[in-house]
């Protein structure tokens, strides 16, 4: 028997109409499989992070690699770090959310780097987990600046989900 996953929009996408420090989806329906799609351009002193359910407590752990370098890790931290810079970026976050289990996350980030075909894009790969206490399904996703810069108008966060 052929089984197909039926992905559907999950929550209300957020597109910046002016510069600002956050992109949020606060009305996601709890799903087993979640894909969050983010397109950003940052300005100023900019650094971003992703977190779920407005939870910035130390409920995250991750390992990441930048441009294929050796892994770095972070544990008991309040976010999933992304190296958002002043360039155009495309971020895909996949999150597996099972009740009473740690939420497993993979994140892929592509940064345009300097303009032109003579400059290779920058990349980041992250494997992480979200361990809410008490346990909770993923029903919201935030992408926020932490260094005082801004997302430009047109930056967007959208989500898909399926069981």
C-alpha cells in the first residue's frame, strides 16, 4: 500500500512589512512532522536564533558545523543558534514532535555571502533537540535577532506540517 504524506500550511506565515527584530508563527497546530521555512536579510549588528513555543529557557541542545568545519556543541541553552548576517539567507528547519519525547530538529542554512558567482555561498548545518519541561507539542516558532539589528521588510517565516 502506498502511503503519502499530505503537507499543509501550518499556522499563519509572518512577513515583515517594515524592519523589525522578529519573525513569529504563534498559531501552529501540533503535528508530528514540521517544516519551518525562513527567508531573511538582516541589517546592522545582526545575529539570529530559532526557538519554539516562545520558550527561551535552557531547554535546547545542539551541534552545528559552519562551512563543513568541525562540529561545535551547545547544551542547556535557550535557543537554536543561526548565523544570520547582513546577506540574503534561506533556512529550513525540520522538527519531529512526539508527545512525551524530546523534539528532534535539523536546520540547514544557506547565506548568499558576497555578491557574484565568484563567491561561494556560506552554509550551516545544525542537529538539535528541544526538551520542553513540562512536555509540550510544538505550536509556535520564532526567529529573532539577539544583537540589535533588524530583519528587512519582506523577510518571511512560514510553516508546513503533517502527521
